[in-house]
C-alpha cells in the first residue's frame, strides 16, 4: 500500500507542474509553438538519455533473464490492450488508439523511477520498445486506415528505439561511460517530469474544461485505458511469480498510465480530430491522479494474497 501512496504523491507533484504550464500559457509566457518545441526536446533528447542511463548497470545473467521476462509481460500487456480496445471501439479510430497506447514514457518513466528506483526503468524500456514498435506500425494503420504510412525507417529512427539500442549496447558490451557523461545524463534525466507536465498544461489550457466532462465518449476512453485494461492485465499477472514483483509492477504502472501524447501527435500529423485527441490525453491525465494509485494498491494487495 505504501507504494500506492508514493505514486499518488508523485502524480500530485506532476499535477502541480502541469498547472504551472497551464498558467504560463494563459498569461502568454508559453505559446503552443513553444510547447511543441519542448515536446521535441523531450522526445529527441530527454527520453532516450533516461533510457540509456538505466542501462548503465553491471551485466548479470539474472538481469538479462529479467529483461526477457519484462519483454514478455510487455508484449502480453500491449496485445491485450489492442484486443480490448478493438472490441469496444471497433471502427472508432482515435478512440481505439487512445485506449490502447498509454503514456508509459513521459509519465511512466518518472513514476517508475520515483517508486521503484532507476533500475526499474531498465525493465520499463522493454515496454516502451514494444509499444513504440506496435504503435508506429499497427497503431498508425488504426488511426489512418492506410497501411502506406508505416515504414521501417520511421521505426528505426524513433528516438526511443535509438535510446533502447544505445542502452542495450552499453549493457551487453559493458561500456564504461566517463563520469562527465554520466553527470550529464543525470542532469538531463531530471528534466523529464517538469517538461512533460508543462507541455501537458499547455495542451489543457487550449481546451474548454467543460468539454472534458460533458462527453460520455471521453469518460469511456479514460475508463478503458486506466481501469478496465489495468484490471485485466493486473488480474492475469497473478499467475506470474512474485519473484518478479518489480517487473510486474513496472508493467502495471505502464499499463495503467493515461492516454499517450502520441495520439495527439499522430492526429495532428494525419489531419484527424486533433482537439478531440488532446481531450482524451488531458481527461485521462487529470483522473490518473486517482486511478493509478488505486490500481497499484489494489493489485499489490491481490498479488500478495495469492
């Protein structure tokens, strides 16, 4: 239960940072262009460095095996999300994508790091790799209805994938990074939560708050993304030994995170309903301050009982 309270505290801190972004946009100190550029810094610099930093640990056979466990649970979780979202939303493309893919990067990384430690990010990277690969292939097809928009080049040049490949090289080749580089990694890693929440605050400032609560569809996407899917994923993980408790909890946090920023990015890129996508992101993020700790506390109790 302590883990759930730590998670609640971290999300509350992130919510305060989000309100700072909201206020900065309202007083015209951050523009939508500025938030877009901060998002680019997050995607192309901060997130890959956080992932590589997590791999600067000593290689052991146990860690390598645990990585395979994390990869297996990630595949299980993401494919289960795809199935549940497809069954519920069928031909509703933005809703399907939003319910399937979580904000496991921008929100998952700081929350996992704060609650489970830096090494847990090592296991979270498996989830990120699976999710990025699938959302930039199958996910793009879902949101556009067109298979021609997917490409191997786009996947291989994704900053998260590059960060994971760099991290794997560091881990398996046991590359020793200079202290100066590690210090840079540590400083940049600390930028993740503030930047991500400032960007989300700007998103939130551009929509009418009433639009977040007067649509059943918006509420339903949050319910599917943050309650139904985590309950199914967490419930089925009772069959996974608690010897891998940390990996299970990493998977649960990633699976219960709110709607990912990627739905807004892709909706804008492919001329879909961008503002509706932003509403899904904002609504789910606001309510994650309650749902994520509840999911963690509930599953922690269930796993410990079996």
